[in-house]
């Protein structure tokens, strides 16, 4: 039944008649209530949107502030990282120049330090240059069918003396007959070098590094494992961010740029691969680079196996590395 909102007598002509005005099936109160509900809903949505926007803006600002802070720390760390090797190089070069060495052994030690420190400088500068190219989207890769194991062996060979001098024991296990992958040699070498360098820098008493290259599913797995300080699980993702350095828990005195792993991740992803980590504080870390192998159907022919003799002899000349027996042979 319709409720009349307004009732008027139709007098004086129709005295006994009344005119009623109302809505059909509703009332002004009901309409007002529904309008009120609608407005309330709209206000609610608007407030929610506003709140979400505020949270997003706040988060963006916090992130920006953290980035600015990280950049400041980065600049101070990099300055330190540049200054230390340079002053060491200058000091020992001057000592040598002035002939202030007692014997050839001492001179040799000084040359060794100069060599080590200049390598450290090269690594840092390469990382910074690479990072700026990556940031500008100008990092280019030249991929070619390559044996990943060869690249890894080369890196370890070039680093071997430094590892031995620092008291590290290294072990390399390479599975023979590995298929090839599309690899930019220089870039992969840099990624492996960054991992090995981290393994050295973040190890304390247990100076042992294990590097292995083997097939895992459809990927070539390059593993770099240490028995160093380790990384808490909560940090496993963040350490791959640019400038990020672990500062909680086992606070390390090692200076660094916080770029090494960000570059590793970028390089590996450019190879359509991925990098994984297994690590726990005090238990060491294991970083694994997974690179997809070239599938026979992708190149229209069977992937050429790596000449096992070449790896074995290269590995042997690298100074007694283990070449793991392929369990399938
Ligand atoms: P950097 O070593 O210059 O600080 P990286 O990007 O290479 O930068 O590493 C980021 C952080 O991850 C390091 O500061 C360190 O805290 C942690 N980290 C990397 N590799 C290791 C490792 N092998 N063992 C323990 N911590 C590591």
C-alpha cells in the first residue's frame, strides 16, 4: 500500500475528497535512508582509497629515503674501498722504488700485495661501471655457445693464488660431458668472480670454498659454497637488491659496495637463468647459478658435449682440482 507523504483537502469544491501525494512502494524516509547508505558507501570507498594512497605514498617515500641512505653509505664504502687498495699500492710501490727491501722474498711479497690490491680495484671499478650500464639499460651481452665449466675454471685459475695466499682451501668439482649453454663469457666470469670474492670476504675461521658445475634438470648449475658467516633467511631476497648489505646479526666489518649480488642477478637473468641461495648464520652459504642448456631441438642438432679431456687437463693445470666422476658414466 502506498503511504501518502502529503494530504490535502480538495475543498471547497470536493469537500469529501482528499488528495494524497506519495511514492509507490517507498517513502521519503526509505529513500533518504538508502541515499544515506549510498553516500556512506561512497565515503567509505573514498576514505579507503585515500588511505591506500597514503600508505603507498608513505611506502614510496620510505623506500626512497632508504635508497638515499643506502646511496650515502655506498659512496662512503666505495670511497673507502678505493682508498685502501690505492694507498697500499702506493706504499709498497714506493718502498720498492726506494729499494727499502731486505731480500727478494720481501720484494716478492710486496709485488704480490700490489697485484692483489690492483685486482681488487679492477673488480670494484668493473662492478660500478657495469652497474651504471645496467641502470641505464645499456648493458649489452654477447651470447655464444659456451661451456660454462671453462668459464668457471678460468675464474678460479686467475683467483687461485689469491685464495691460497689468504689461506683458503678450494675444491672444484666439474661434471664431465656437460652440454653447452648460451653464455656471455665475460659477464658470467664476472658473476662467478663476485660469488667467489664474497665467499672469501665473508668467511672467518673456516676458509674453505667449494665450486661445482653440474647438470640439474635442464640447467647447468654453478655452485659456490663457503663455510663463512652465513646469511639469515629473512635477508635472502634482499641481498640481491642494489646497495643492500646485511647489517643485523653477525655484523661484518667487511666493506663493500652492495652491488656484487645485484649484478650477479642481472647477469644471470639476462642469460634466462636464475640464482638461488641456501644459507644460515654460522653455517656458510651456497649460491647457485642456474643456466638453461641449449636444447637439441633449439639448435636443430644435438648439443655438443664439452670435450671432457679439455676440462680435465685445464682443471689439472689449475693445480689439483677434483674433476668429479660423472655418475652416469
Ligand atoms: P657487498 O659484498 O659489496 O656488500 P654484495 O651485493 O656482493 O655486496 O652482497 C650483499 C650482502 O650480502 C653483503 O653485504 C653480505 O652481507 C651478504 N653476502 C653476500 N655474499 C655472502 C656470503 N658468501 N656469505 C655471507 N654473506 C654474504
